[in-house]
């Protein structure tokens, strides 16, 4: 929730699964909700990489954080790097997957063969 608030302070829309009553939902439900609302998912959960590939016909993007330090401060720094890079924004109209770690950001679209 703190990272969602951080993203809002940066001028972007952000919400959590709690905000949409999805805190008890399974991953597939969350993916379908995100796809139906053109949301970008941000998570540590690697299962979403598989779901991203399985739901190829759906339009959704996912950011997977691969951070050793998973404190709010560390995640917020990673979010700042992602947003400042504009690499995700450039591919928002396409289905995209981004992997963010401490030193790099890798973004692929379905067309690029993620």
C-alpha cells in the first residue's frame, strides 16, 4: 500500500488488490481483472510470468520485481527508476512484461517474443 501511495505522489494512478476487493482472489482472477481494466500489475510473484504467457490474448502488462531488499524504500527506488526510464510507458499500448532488479530493467512485449 505504501508503494501505491508513492506512485500516486509521483502523479500516476495506483491501487492495490485490497482497493478492488481482490486480496483473497487467486492469481488468475487478478490477471483477468487487470486485463479487463488495462491495469499494469506490479508484483514479486514469479507466477505472473507464466500467467502473462498463458493469457496471451488478454491485454495486460506486468512488472516483476526481483529485488534482494524488498523493503518499501527499496521497492520505491525501483519504481522510481522504472518510471524515470519511460521504458514501460513506451510499450503500454502493447502487452508488456518488465523485470526490475537492483541494476537493470528489462521490458519485452508480446510482439518481441517475451
